C-alpha cells in the first residue's frame, strides 16, 4: 500500500479513537455532544484554536504526511491562528480568493501552486479544508496545508480531510474541557458561596444568641482562628473596658507615625499594607456597628496565605460581630443604668436616714468603697475658719483627722478646678503629689467635687492599688453619686443651722433658756458637780431710758461677747431673759466659778461703752446633795443675784444649798 494511503488509514483510525475519547456513548453526556459553537463564540475561540493545533501536532507528529506537509489554521476573519506563516502568506496573497471560495461553499478547495512569489512550493498542492460546527451550520476555522508533490493526487486531499477531521475532534475536546472547567469552576464557586453562607449563618446565630460583650468578641476571634489558624489575629479596642480575652488589647493612638490600625479606625474602612522588610501582609478591618467604630481587627499573614484568604467572608463576619457587640453593649449599658438607678435610690434612702453630718460622711465612705470595690476612700470638706481642706471621713487611720492646704494634692486640684479627675497610673504622674496615694501605695484614682447648694465645698477621692482599675463608667457614676451625697450634706447642714437658730438667741448669739435647761439636766445626769453663774446688767432700764433701746441692745451684745470670751469652750453661755445672762460651768465648784464671775465683772466695767456694771449670783450642785435639779440650781443662783443687787450691785454673791435650807 502506498505511503499516503497508509497515512489516510492511520488518520481515520486516530480520528475515530479521538472521537471515542472525546465523546463516549453515554446518555448522561448527550448534552456535551449537543454542545456547539455559535457565531457569538467565534471571537473567543482563538486560544482554543492554538491549543487544539498543538494537541493535533502532538498526536500526529509521527505521521509522514504531517511531517512533510506545511500546515496552518486560519480563523473566521482570515487571520492566522496557528501553524506556519508561509502557508498563510499564500492565502493572504495570491490565493486569497481560494479562502473566500472555501468559506462560501464550505467544501474542500485546492489549487496547484504556480505563482512566482513562492518558487519553493511551486508544483505542490494547496488545500483548504473548512472545519464546521457540530450542526455544520457554521465554519469555525479553515485548516490549510501544502501537500508534497508525490501525493498531490486524489488520495492526498483525502488524507488532508482526515487530518482536518482529527483536528476538529481535538478542537471540540479542548472546547469541551474548557467548558467543563468553567462549569466546574462555577459549581465550585457556588459550593464555596453556600459553605460561606452556612458558616456566616452559624456564626451569626451564635453571636446574636449572646448578650455578653466578652462572649461576642471571643466568638468572632475563635471563628476566624478556626477558619485561618495560620493568621496572627488580634483586636484593638478603643473603649475603656477590661476584656478577659488575651487577643483583645487597647488601641493606642501614637503621636507620630502612621499605624494601619489607627488609620483603619479613623477612616472607618479596610486597610491593607505590605511589609517592605518581611514577606507578610497586614490588614486592618474596622469593627463597629450603626452607632460608630469600636475597634480594629488586626490580621498579619504571609503573601501566600493572602491569596487564599476570603477577605469578604471575614469582613462580613466582623460586620456581624460589630452589630452583635453593639446590641450586647446596649443591653449591658441598660443593665448598668438600672443598676446605677438602684444604687442611687438605695444610697439616697440610707443617707436620708440621718441628719447628723458625721453619720452621713461615715455612711457615704462605706457605701462608696462597696459600690466601686475601691481600696480606699477619703472625703474632704473645706473649713473656712482654717482656710484648708479637712478630712471628714477616711478608712486610712493616719489620715482621718488631717487637714491639707486647699491647693494640695488631688483633693486640692478637684476643689480648685471644680472638675472631676481620673488617674490610671500614679507612677506615671509627674505633676501632682498626694499623701493619700503614697501612704496607701495606690495607683488608680477617681475624684469628684463635693457640691453643696451649688457651691464646691470639698472633694471625694477613691483609690485602688492596681493601675487602670477604674473605668469611665465608674468615673461618671461617682459624679452622679456625689451630687446626692452633696444634697444629703446640704440637708444636714441646713438641719444643723435650724437647730442652732432654734437653740440660740438672735440678739446675743448665746444659747436660749430652754437649751440651757436641757444641757444642765443632761450634765446633772452624768457629772458629779457643776456651777451656775447668773449675770445681770445693773440699772439696765436706766441705760435704755438714757441712751435708747438700740444703745441698750448694743450694751447687751458687748456684755454677751465679754461673757463668751471669758469662759471655756465646754462652758454653756445663755441669755436667761431680758438683761440677765447665765453661764453653766460643768465639773466646776463655786470657787472656780467665782474666779470666772470676777473676770466677767472686771472686764464689763472696763470694756463697755457706755460703761456699765454687772451683778452675779453663783450656785453649785453636787452629786451628794439631797436635792439635785435644774429648778433648784436656778433658784439658788437667783437668790444669790438678789442679794448682790440689794447689797449695792457690781458684786458677786454665792448661794449654797445649806443657806437655802436654813432660809
């Protein structure tokens, strides 16, 4: 058998085998056999034409016809898609009409090359075989070949047709492979999307089932870590909150340099930064909700891992976590608000149970320590007489009675600036010194002004030995509670003032008669002795008649001032009635009382203007007396005063119980 006929038979065998491989007879693959090329696909199959030609060359390269012939693939626009340029040069030049005829008739066309521009191929046969679609309605491409001279007869074109059919099978095999790859890629993407949606749904469900802030953050961190265990992951939070997860850290705003996390937080958008020194990538993803940005997720990974990273899924997870975090935070804040209202209510009720200032300060100190879990509490009040801040209540014994300059320490800072203070670490403080912080070795502090009747009257200081202990919520709550403490202090001061006014004589600022009676009764029940001096201004009616009642009141004030300045702090001066004054001297007998009365008598005669004199009567009581009572004591003092008046005035008389019995 001639060689070209053997090639034809081998082409037929290869073509049949290729068809069987490309399209096996299976009812499930009929859709592939029905798949065809349309005119809309022609602009996109050029690469397939090239790949198919390479496949055809590989499979037929050992055949003599393939080796000794020149081959080219012409696309639907007449351009060379693959093969030898010399073949295309003929088709593009003198034999261009041959290509047009082939496309129109859709049949094999051939011609013997006799053109002078191609003396190399002169006498050889140029064949153009159209490659049709499966429906045979469209020419996909044209396979052109220049046959050797020895097979230019009819068997040669037949072998070329067989070769073209083989190429056609290679083309559709490659086309089906690309199509199936696209289908599989779409299917893979669909499966990936379904998996991603399933993961996101499960994570979203778990997150929204939680109403605890720490649990929400732990859930999203663990979910990302499970999906991408090789990623170095952390969450930088801007809020003042203590989180249990070690991957959650505070977001520090550096004064210089551009940090990717800070930029992501400030701009509110995803940031990606490639490292110049090392082969890794940093990604900052904002973490927030509808009300704002709360932090930034910081991801660090290698360049290879970045290619496989599903950044959209992670972003959706973080967005979901942000909404869940915001809901949990709102729930936490609502519970905190309810708790604060309950604390305020309980604190106010307890504070209002007493109107004694010392009790209020003591109770406030205890409650504040309990509410804030603080180690130490100190309440300061401004003392106008001393022009200093006085410690009213403190659980540090060495400071319980101290006084400080009104500009000293954090108490002075709060008092002077009238603004609250929060301090996270006292060791980093270089401006304010504090005895409270140093004695207790405290590091954290919150302080607020103590306001009474709209006026700053002191300061409340809470400390803890651990740094960064107090939160902004503690700082804010202390300000709220301080206003209620200030209100209770105001009520106590007002009550004390009302009691003082009720127990005082308005003209002389001495105690009233009823207060003196109660005080003497109390001392007689607890002491073993005491003396009473009754002082009367001599001829006071004459003073009023001579100088007028206004001058008389002035004289009465002068005498009262002399009396108060001549006695001890524990002695009790009172206006007994009219121009009569009285002084009770606890634990003193008549001899000591006589010295006090003489001092008063002498000073009145020397210091009053216009000058007046006083007469005094003194009586004492002792625990061994037969009758001990307020009335008895006043009666005997009044009797002594009566004798002093009748004996010439400006003198002092003593009435003992023995004399009273004798009379």
